[in-house]
C-alpha cells in the first residue's frame, strides 16, 4: 500500500467518523454508545453508601448540598475517558472509577456532572473550585502535589509510543531523533521527551485526539503518552496504528482533589481500596479498558501520604 493510499484511507476513516457523529447527533437515540466503546448495558453498577458523612470536607459538603459531584475528565481517550458526540455521555475506565468513588462517598454516581478539562488546566480547575475532583489519566508527581492533593494511585501506566502501522524505523524513544513527536501540552509525557530526548521535534496540542489525527495524515511521526491511552487508540484503528516498544516510565494515575481538602483525599483512598476489595475496580476495568484485549493488571498500592 502506497503512502498516498494510506493517507486517503486515513482521511476516509476520519471523514466517516465525523459523518457518523453528525448523523448520530441528528437521529441517534439517547444513550447510544460510541463506536467500539463500552456498551451502557455492560457497565457495572455501584451501590450508593447512603449513610456516608464527611463533614470535615468542604468539597464534600458543597457536593452534598447540590446533590452530585462535578468531576473533571478527558473526552478523547478511547476506553479511558471518551465523550459520545451524539448523547453527550462519558464512558471509560476513568469515568467508572469516578462513579465508583461517588457511590462510596454517598452521592448517586449517575448524577455526576462531568466536565472536560485539558491537561494544562487541571490544577487551575481544582484550585478555583470548578470541579470537586479530577479523574483523567492524571499522573501523580511531586511538583503537582505542591498545587493539588492526590488520592490513589488507582492504576499504573507507562509512557510509550504510537506510530502508523507501516512505520518500521521507530521502535522506541531512542529512534526519535529528528522525528516529529506529538503530545498534549503541559503533560508529563511531553516534558519527559523534552528533557530526555531533546533531538526529537516536539509538537503540542490540547488533546491527544488531534495528535492522532496528525499521525494518521503524516503530519507527525509518532504520538507519545501513557500506554493505556495509546492502546485504546490502536484498538479502534488496528489496521492503521500500533504501539511500539516497551513502556519507558512509570505513571501512577491518581485522583486530583483540592490541595487542602485532606478529608476528601483520605476518603477517596478508602473508596479505592474498597473497590479493589469488593471487585468493583476489576468490573470497571473489564467493561472499559479491558475491551482493548489487555487483561486487568494488579492495582497498585495506595500511597497514603
């Protein structure tokens, strides 16, 4: 297959996806799942802890008064956090984790108001009270702990590379010299490439979906972020995309909370541990990220700092 043919095919995939989204918006029924995404009737249900109280948390008290949590999330990460353009519903592993936590904290998970927050704006959204907590492939690190609090981790990912299926020259980060590499602005993966592989030509956008579009149309040579995210994209377009090499970092995913709300942070840690113990964590994984074909890993231990 020639490069021209592949470009045309990739553009065709994008155009079909766009047309499908428009058509679904016009005549799709409420609750229709995204193509190849988690089916709504296969998702787990979480029992609400009706006797739960957390008076020491100002965030929880506000949420309790309004009757639901406002949760920051991603909308363009297949099987992790993805928004159906037709129904407006969010699906994915991170979304189910957010619901699991809400139920444990005594509020109906089906009433959560999800808000899409770009990677570069997560800390600001938590500091300004735009959201109550954030669940969206959010790597815990010491610099971020100076700005926000973290519960978890609830998942351990690793940075990797997504390339086109016909790419044979890039097998790992050591092959990125002179290559155009795309990642999300402000993300940990972007910063790691910048620091450790300075000969790569970095391209940044607010979302990884734009990076993937640019990869499919030969405007960049690779997309880099956590393997969990890249596996989702490759699973949606297996004839066009592939993940190469071994992960070259450890990315512990945490739930971001307002920095001074220690009561909320500790309660969410309790929620995560309970979800692992009672099987809700694995059920959430199997119904979402597990659809990529990668079996559920062992959840990482909670870091109760």
